[in-house]
C-alpha cells in the first residue's frame, strides 16, 4: 500500500494524521537493522507444550523459552481462530475488526454467511447467445474491519511478508508479499470439498458435507467419469465445469492407470499422487480456470475407491486473489512446487465420514506439514538475506489434527478405546515434536541472541476435550424462548425449518453466538427493543445454571453480552456469546439452525477436541526470544510489540501494549 | 432513467467521501453502494448452496 492510500485508509477508520504522527516517525526512531519473525502455530496448547517440554521432547521450544520467555497468551471471546487471528491482525478486539464467529447472519434475510470474506459475482454481464460475459463488478471482499498491522510496516517501507494469516482473504496488498489464509475457498467455492469415486458408495453418502460421492460401474475394468469444477458463470444456464477422467484397473497387480486432463498416471494400491494441474474450460479458447488436485488410490479391488482432494486454486495462475501477485504465485510454484491454497488444507470431513481412515488422514496431514515446511524454508531463505524486515508464517496442522485426534488420548471421550490409544495415543505428541523440528531449522538459521532479531512463536488459543454437544436451539425451545408449531417433530437438521418466529424470542447460530429475534432487525422480529436487556439477563442466568444431566457438570462457565456501543460499530454483532465449560460445545446441528430431540448428547464425531469455549480455559502460547515483562500477555499485545519494536507509534485504535520495554 | 431525491447535507457528505473511497464520481459511488446493499438480499434468495458450502468447514 502506498503511503498516500494508507493515510486515506487511516482517515476512514478515524485514525487520521493527527493521531498517527508521521513527523515523529521520520525523526529517526526506527531500527533499520531489526528483523522480526513470527511463527503462528494455530491451536498450540500451553499445557500440552509444557508436558512435552518437561519430558524433554521439545528441545528447541525449551531453548527459546530459556533464552527469552514462555507464557500463556490470553485469547479472544470467543476463542475461534477467525476472531483471534483478526485480533492479532488489527491489534484490537472484535469491537474493531467485527469478526465475532465463523458464521454471521444477515438479520433482514436471516441467512448465514462466512464471517471473514465473500466473493461478489459480476453485477453487470453482456449476454450473447448461451454466453454471459462479465462486464462490471465481480470481486472478493475481506469483511474484517480495521487496519492490519502490516499496512503500517509497508507504509514505512519495511519489507513485509504475511503467509497464510487466517481471515486474510483476498490477498490484496501491493507492497506486502502475501498468501491468503483461512477463509480462502477451493475452486468449487466451498471451504474444502473432496470427491470420492467408488464402486461401493457408503450408505450415508447423501449425508456427507464437505465432499461428494461419485458412484462408478466398471465395464471390463474400464470406466469413464469426470471431476466437477467451478460453476461456469459465463454460460446462461451456469452449468458445472467438468474434466473427464478415464480409469483402467489391473485387478491382479492392484494397479490403476488414470488419464485426467492429459496426465497419464500409473498408481499402486495405497499410493498418493503429487499435485496435478488442471484446466477447467469456461469459454472455448477464450477463458479457462486453473486448479490443482491430489489423488489417492484407496483400493483397487474388489471395490474400487479413489479419493480426490478438493480442487485448489492454482497459485501460479490464480482465478481469485489467493496470492498478492501472480508473479509471487509463480515464484513459489517454480521454487517449491504447487501447494494447498484453500484456507484449511487438512481434510477433517473426509476423516469424520470415514472416507479416509486415521492412518490415511495422518499420511495426508504429514504431507501438508512437509509442504508448509518447504514453503517456510523458501521464505526464510529470502528473509535471511534482508537487512531489515518482517515475516509472519502460519501452520494450521496442530489445530486441525488436535481436533481430530484428541479422542485417542482422552479416556473420557465417547470414541476412546484401548485399541485407538495403542495405535494413535501419541499422535499429538508426535505432531508437537514435528513442530519442534521445524522450529529447530529456524534456530539453526538465526541467532536468537542477536539484539536485532526478534522471534515470536504464538498460537491463537489452546485446546480442550469436546465430549458432549449441547443443542442450544433445543434448550431455547425447552425454556420457552423458541417456539415450534409442531412439537412432535422437533428433530430437524434444516436451517430453522420448523420454527414459529412470531413466538420466538431468541435463537442460536454459529459456534458461540446467540441472537434475540428483535423487532425492526430480524426478518420476523418478535422481541421489542425495550425488552431486550432484561431478556438477555434472564437467558444468561439460565445458561449459567445449565447442567449436564449425565454428569451434573456445569455446561456454561462464562457469557459475554456485547453492549449497544459494540452493536453500533457492526450491525451483525451477536447479542450474546456463550463460553462453554471444558468438554462441552454447541451441537453440530445447532450451529446451523437445527434442533434435536435432546439438549445434551455425546459427541460421536472424530472431531473430538475443541477450543470454542470459555476463553479463560483455552489460552494460547507465547514464546519469545526477549523476556516478556507484561503481565497476562494477550494477542493484541504481540501486534503492539511489532510496531513498537520497529519504532512505529501504536495507533489509538490498537488496544494492545508492548510485551516488554522497547 | 429514474431519479431520486436526497437531502443536500447527505449529498455533501457523500461528495466529500467519494474521492477518499477511491471513486471517480458521486454517481459511481452511490450506484456501487446501492448495488452492494441490494445484492445482499438478492443473494439470500438466490444462493441455496450457502449452507452446503459452510458445512465444508470442519468446525460446522
């Protein structure tokens, strides 16, 4: 971002030249030799880290802690990744950046949307026969408000690179090297959609979310099928684009020959491909969309089963801004190879539905870690040659894999058993060791005692078990806050499909959010604004006394009711954020407006650990090669420290304070 | 082409923000804002796949 544009943007957010004294900056406080490297390890838990460090399994984290500091880092309320990383990004709480949950809703239509970004279709098109040519509009929009800290760095000409920051899509900066993070869609427009080709479709295939099943019937060991790509918006009938796939199988030798988009592949049973570049035709010879996918031959015979990863946007020829420039995307692909561009690469849905088993999921998980590690290596090569600069680099693996394998070490989880413990009980430990090895590579390259080098390793939150799911909408119904016209058919996974809005006072949507059905705001509002304060007080009191009938445990330990000032900043602010106790979380159905027959149920999903609970129970980690002196450090404090270390005044809208005296 | 009337003070405020927001004219700025707002409601009616797409997130 050019300085003139930056000043304009600052004015829009009320920072203004008077509050951002450039004259002071130009007076020469800046350290022109300083380099700051921040490694973001999503979901790294301080308790697990301490246990493994105590066992001597994490020598590099221990060395970093002994050189500087290791402490807990306070997370956001709610402790969800888009919320927490946005707080780190702008150095302020949700009241500034406006991200309160993975999911927000439009009160007027009552429909949900991903809170962090959106893709807007073209507003004007030229229609020629079957073709629809986009003329005006069509863009991607980051819904996070506030100024990211890297804009302040770029405005001071500090070489800056931000790799995969969650909530940061699109990558729209001219002066910052950037790869977009969590919230980046795959080529089908979802957030990770695998394709399973099989001669034996699972009985529950129609229930799959986050993927699709294509039934196959071989004829003389040959079958022709296709891979679904993006919708062709250039055609009037908006069909889905497809790439043909031919498959031959050799049942005796358990080998498969594939032909996909001109690539001929010979694959053994249990073999993964590397990334395969694909071209989806949109308009003959004039327009095409580039994607990449990986293929895994799960079984050749008697049943044929083949997994195809979500089709990712090709970073070397991106159809959406997943990299800050096409040149940067090409540079990464030429030097490191193709890589996952979708926001969260780990295929947790494939594991939850049994499309991949535990070992297969972990095989892919380690491919992802190694791919990310190679990208870090490349970025650090460049960073090490700079005189001064800032580098942020993000790992999603520990978070996603802890979600999936908590059950293997938690004897209280409904899916835990001795066999699982024997096979996968140390999976999380191995993952922490892997992250320690990656840190070890960093420590070999940089001198952590150099006064001009700062190294921060941080996470956005820690972790807790997810043993019991709580359907908040069913609870609201039982308490009389939500009305159903037909009480005998309560169970519904549809989006509030059976709710009588005229008599409904409150509803839950998202992982931690609760809303009043407010007159003048919600589409069928039934609660007068004058009643809202008392009503929220009553719901909050009821929630805090909610007990699990199975264990007697308190299900909710904290609630936050954003005030009217907060709501004036952003129209979509929830009326209440629920802070679950350890072991509890909103139910799978309730998150998207479904109801169930029971309020409390066992969580029988392999997604068995979680962190979307009371933030006091899941702090993140903060390792730093300087001694942190600030009491109870928080995410926004790290942001403030980055600016302060570079000699940049901390803007008034940032609430964080430096971690140590600068 | 239909015309609408707006308050003079509001017009001045929009005019002052037009350049700051990076638009070349007041008309372009207003049209963009209106299109953005209207599309929110149109999208709600025209996007039945939104729930399916969100369910691709492991958290949901």
